[in-house]
């Protein structure tokens, strides 16, 4: 049999084959699932729609010079948030830059292409690695590389967390760097590989580094070098890793310190999944959130299972790779080692984010099986028996649905048939090699048939598994529509109303995704990130804001007082998102409301600033009183309430984690609804604060035109005044229990002339109404407070990335307050004074004034950036010194020597193109 490889590098041929197989199966799976961009179903589930697409849209704006802010500060989200940590978390991959070549309204397609390219590169990198570990067939390396790229973790977990895919790419590259350390080659390239991996996504790069270290240690043990040489290899690898991480420190340190200032999440105890569920995820077409997605293809799994029984493989190699796979699998189920894999922090959400490392080890084990020749019938029989046992045990899991069995049976038949056929071809071919004869055409055809069968089997079950994961995610997770008419209307309304930095334009309370300001523009409170600052989350919660994802997905707050405090001069109002089924459509369109607001920088009296220095700790339980503290004026009436259930009774008190009066869900066909009644000054605006209430609320008995008074000047999308007789707005609330989300305060309209107000509740689940739930806003007092702040506020404000400058009236004393959260890193100076860490005013940035300054400047320094730059510079210096020492050592080793005699002579022996590889028994490996 002719075992020649294609012309050129066989590793390159393997990588190209893996890339082609991966790209074809990836797209085919989405076509089968009728998912974007090959069908009507959206891909944007969970964090893909809420975080990754909006962050890539913001990157597009940065690349085209259209963003509010720069690399240091994102002025669109959270009233001003640190952007470098988000950049390192979500956008550090070099692939992310490709979004800039797509149109802005094709951002979903851009993210899809980036995801596809990352997956393809992961397969190519693994295919390139495998022949470096041990020579073998190029097409087998390509096939196994594709099985790694399309593993269960990739298609089920990382598909909607694209930043994790950088770890999938990094692992085989880091293993290659380990091979270079093992042989003392390409030291500087190895450092750059480590740096690129940690910059792209340090979280999964950390896991990939652990996996590559385990592979290197096993390789050392199998090679059995002298202790001195083994220590030298370990030292080279350690230096490579340390220098690579050190060069990435400017970004990694910023991300690390960003996590320290982020809103904390509740502790979650790790509960390992059952053995049934774990084994079930090895099978094709299974899916289960929170379980380890270990599918690598039936062919790969059979080869890995056959390794302990393949007698052609040295015993030490069989034992080493088998034990490593088992040890890593067990480490995923034990809490201490589980924490080690996740950087000593319990993950929030998917609990098995390190599963791609085990998938890689299964692929490498399968490669070692096949590289010594196809396993014989005895080994395949044992592997088949283990696969049957795995399926039998997994059959008791709920993750194994009826459609799994035909996929598994067909895949097993194809894999076993292909491997048996390959074995029939290879053994006669070896005998032909030994006798010097060539393979017959029939042998070649059988070999081609075996390869086609294995490729078809692997690709088909990968398509099925990916399609099942896509459809199942869509049925069990929140999902969001790709860019369409709704987002276009929002973006156009924001663009027309935008007046930054004179005032902010909020894209609206009726959000489309969790990061609307990044997606459609504007500057608001809305912000969703793993690095959402604790001070921002606590401040907005104290002011009546809502959130999901346990406080890290902050929502817009539609309130006249907070709009004045944060200089929100324009606010977009949209109907409920038609893609969601949370609330029905109300027939409204996109409108913009405006109000006079103070500038971004205001001056407060010294007496008001004293209590504000305590930050958000100075807030009390009432959001209305907290808003007044920030405004500096009393503008609310908080009346006594009478609350009645649908049966007309007084509600009972809720538990400690649900403070307030219990309101049950409405029964089917219920004619009566729970009510809240109170008395307030006529003409004041009514707000309802019920963070743990879920449903709708409506002010009843109000006169026509009630809803048009929510803002001083409301304009429709075409600029015409809003119609009189607008009905009172409906307050929409979403909350749950156990608490992962709370509802923000909602405006309900105007108090009628009688002063008596009645709020009708329509709960869709049990919730509570807290004490002091209703606030009635005196709009005249609010206007007076705003005029006072306008008079004493800054006359000019300029903002550029991480620097804010303002001119203030001469003789200003007290405290200058900047309408941005006092996140760690802000330093300010009044006039010509030196910079110092900014003070606080109830969570906002504050600068003391003594009456001599007419200007102030605040600059943002991301925590950890200086330390990271210092570590990076030291690593760069160490790398340069190492390069010089290496060059000097090579020159001394080469030294001047005798010149060869002139004239004809025998040509030197050609240098071998491939390096003989040692086996565990000390011999050289032979390519089958």
C-alpha cells in the first residue's frame, strides 16, 4: 500500500483537512437546525445575545471611530465603566478584529464568522500537533483534529460563549510549545504562543496551560530522560510559560483586578453530576446544561478505549495516556481539583468549563492508538464492549433521548466498519513493504473506502450533535433576535436625539438585549458584564433599579429624578420586544422623551457632601429617599398604602428574602385583581417600586392624557408632539424566586385631581409589594432643583476616553459631583492641584472645591495596569537578555574551525527531514 503523504508538509495537509471538515460540519449543523445564518432561528441565546454580540458591536464602533469612549472607559454602559477588563475578557482574541470588515448591521453574521474561524483554527492546530507527538497518517490527524474542534464542549458550551473558543485553539498550540521545550527548539516562538493565548482569553488559557503541562509531564515520563535533562526541560517550559504570561500581564492584570471590584456573586457549592450523566455526554446527540460535554465522536472514542488493549503500542505508552485520561476525568468530579481547574473560583453557570481539556486528551490517546497501526479485532472488540457498557450505563440518564440511539448505532457501525476495513488494508500492506512488493489497486480502493467511511461517520454524528445542541439551547435558554427593524429604529432614534456629552441619551427601559447602549448607541445605566462593578450595582439597586444575573446585568431606570441626577436629557421609549413573550405588544411605536437636566458636572454644598463621602453605604431602605439624597432636594411624597389581594383580604408578610406583602399569582379566569390604594398630591407623578413583583401594574381611574405628563416634552419618532389623551403607561415587572433578577421602579402616570390613586396589579407569579412601594413625584420641585443645579453646575464639559474636563463657575465651593459611578481607578484634580484619588458622593465621583479653582480634570487609571506594564516590561527585558545570551552561546559553540579543502569531494550526507522519535521502550517509532 502506498502510504506517501501529499507533497509538502504532512502536518500542513492534516491541518487543511481538519479545517475543511470542521467548517463543513459546523455550517451543515446550523443548516440542519435551521439556525442563523442558514435559517429563521436565532443563534443569540443567553450571553451570546446579551454580551458577545453587543461587545463586538462596540468594538466595531471603536475601530470606526464612532464609540463614546476608548480603550480605557466605555461611556455608553453603566454611566461610565472600565473598558480594558471587558476588552481582555470578551474581545482579546485577534479574531475579534475581523468584525470591522463587516457592515454594522451585519454584526450577528460577523460574530458567527469569528466563531467559525476560531473553531476551524482549533481543529487545524490539533491536526498540526498530533504528528509532532508521533508520526502517523496525515488524514488520520486531520480527522482527529476535526473531532477535537467539534467536540461536545465546543458545540454545546463554547458556541454561545465564543471567548472560550480561544482556549480550544490555545491548548494544542501550548502543547506544541511544550514539544519545543522538550527538544530545546523555538524558545521565543513558544513564549509568543503563551502570550497570545493568555491575551486572547486568560480564563480558558489558564485551563489550557494546565492541560499542556500535564501532557508535557507525561511525555517526559514516557521518554525517561536522565534527571538532569528532565529538570532542564521542566525549567525551559516553566521559563517559557512565565515569560509568556508576563508579556500578557498588562491585560491579564487589569482583568484580574477588575474581577476583584466586580459585583460579587453568591457562593455556589459544587455538586458533581452523576456517573450516568457524565458517561451520557460521551455519546452523540446528547445535551444537558451543567454537565460535562465530552463528546469527541464515536471513532475517536473507540480508538481511545482500544488503547489499553492495542498490543502494538508499548505498555508504558498505553498505561500513561490511559491513566492521564482517567485522572483528569476524576479531577473534574472532585471539588478541590475542580476549583484548581477553574482558577480557585467556583464558576457561575456552566460548571464544567474545563471539559475541553479532557476532550483533547481523548483525541491524543486516540492518535496514539492509530499511529501504531489500526487496532486488531481483539482490541476493537474490547473497545466495542466498553462502548456498549458506557451506553448501557448512560441509558438511565435523562440526557439520552430516543433519537440518540439510531445516531449512536449508525456511528458505531461506521466507526467499527471503517477501522476493521483499515486493519485489513494495513496488515497486508506491511507485509508487502517487508517483501518489497507494492499494494494492489484493490488495496488502495479499500483504503480509500475505509477513510471515506470514517470521515462520513465522524462528520455526520458531529452535525447531529451540534444541531441537537443548537435546537435544545433555543428551547431552554433565553434568546434574542439578530439585528433587525427594531434595533434599526432604536439606533436611528438614539442618533437623532444624541447630545453627548452635554447630556445622555438612554436607549430605553424596554430593552432588546442586556447591553442595548453597546448595540444601538446612547449612554445609559444598562450594562451586563462579568466585571460589572460592585459600586454601580449597589448604587442602582438602592435607587430602585432592576437587574438580572444576580446583579451583574443592570437595567435602565425610567425615572425623572435619576435622569436628572445622571444628566439623561433624552430617553427612547419602545414597545415590548416582539421576539420575547414576556409581555404582549401594546400597539405603540418608538418615541423619544426629553427633559431639562443639569450638566454632567454639578456643584453641591459642603453640608450635603459630608454624608455622601460614605458612598453607597449611606443609602437607606427607601429608593425614593435615596434619590433625593443624590438630587439634594425633597421631591417625593411616600404615602401609606392599603394593599388587598384579589380576594379583597390583607396580604400576609413575605419571608426574609422576599420582604413585603405577599401577592399570589392570578388564578385562571379570575375576575378580581390585587390592588394598592393611597393618597398623594394631585398632579404628581406616580412610581411603583416592587423589586420582587412579577407581572403588570396599571393606574386606574385616571383621566385621559394621564400618560403624556411623564416628561415635559415627549416627541414621537417623526418629531411631532405626542398625542394628548395618551393612556396611562403600564408598568412591566419581571422578578423570580430564588432571586436571580429583580424588577426596576416603573412610572404609572399622574395622580388624579381627587388625590386618590388606585393601582391594579396583574401578577403572573407569586411576589411581594414592599413597604413604601409608591412614590409621588412633585414635578415642580424637581424642576426647581434642576434649575439650581444648572445654575451652579459646569459651564463646559469635555470627555475623551479616560479623561473628563470641566469648567466651573468662579468661586465655587463645596463638592463637584460627576454623574458617573466612582469605580476604582478615578483620580481627579481641581484647578492646578495635583491629582489624587477621587472622593465619593453616594457612589458618584466627587472632587472637593475650595473656591479657587475654575476647572477640574479627572483621569481614569485602570487598576492593575501599572503593575501589568511593569511585569510586562520586566518580562520583555528578560526575554531580550535571554535572546542575547542564546546568541552568544551559539557563537561560542560554533567557533572558528578548519575550513574544508577546496576542490571536488564527496557531498555531505543529507540531513534527515524528520526527527526519529523515541518510544517508551527506547527504540524509534515507525510510521505505520
